[in-house]
C-alpha cells in the first residue's frame, strides 16, 4: 500500500463547503472526508465559501467588476483533480450559496473532474434530494460523479460541538468517500491508464465479434 500511496501526492483534492454557518456540520463532515484523501497522500484543501466574497451569478456578461475571490475560487477548483461537494439541506434541496458558486464556474473548472457528494440535514433524509440535484449538475458539466455518496441525517445528534462525529459508521463512510475520490482522480489522470486505453483502442478486433 505504501508504494501505491506515494503515487497520489501530486493530485489536489478540494472540498467545497456549501454552508455559511459557524460552526457548520457540513464543514465538519468535509474535514473527515478530506482525512480519507490524506490517508493516501493526496494534497487536500477545504474551500469554505464563508471565506469568499462572491457575487450572484448574472450570466457572466461582464466580469470586470467581479470580486477577485470569484477568480480565486475558479483557479482552486480548476487546479484540483478531485472535488468533494458538501451541502446542508435547505427546503428540500442544496444551499443557495453552493448553487451560486457552481453557477459562477463551468466546464473549465469541472469538466472531467472526479466528484464526491456529501449531504447534511436536520431531518431524517440527510439531504438526499440535494445530492440528487448535485449529481445532475455534475452530469450536466461532464464531470464524473462517483457512485458513493454520504447522506447524514439528524446532524445535530451525530456531531458534537468539537466537530467529532459520534457515529463510527458515518465516519468510515466519509473517510472512504475521500479515498475513492482521490483514487479515481489518480486513475483518471494516470499516464499509464491513458496508455492502456490507447493500446486497447488500437488493439486487434475480437475475432469472436
């Protein structure tokens, strides 16, 4: 495993926190997911939208007066090989701040990227509708959204004020989500994987049809 881990250290995995609350259960969950990515030596960074001065997306007709944080956000996401999107559930869907951040980006930042999803809610469903919406957005932007996702219901019960998750099963799932995003990001960007695909495409047709 150590030899495999050494190959991941050139890939940046970012987590975008779609909650402006302080403290934020969404951020706490993303911190754990990033621990999973760190386990296999990926570089990681939490993008806390609370720290960014963003404008409402206006169709991008004129970006001259956009705050620099818009371009900073785009650059951070563009440099990442894998992205974990985390959102609280608001009125049965994702947060407005995360939707706006995604609207301020596009294919340049997200196309071809590996994406993992985390949903947090006070109710019983764990933000499942928000996760479905994010999966659709990833598809629309030609990103690769991994099958695994983590929905955390009753967040106020499973997190304590120090950010510790009391549910070991949920913690394991968040850690595994981070690992999976990092692993698929590595495979998707591996020169050996691309060489294999070229050899496969150029190979002799199967005589069996």
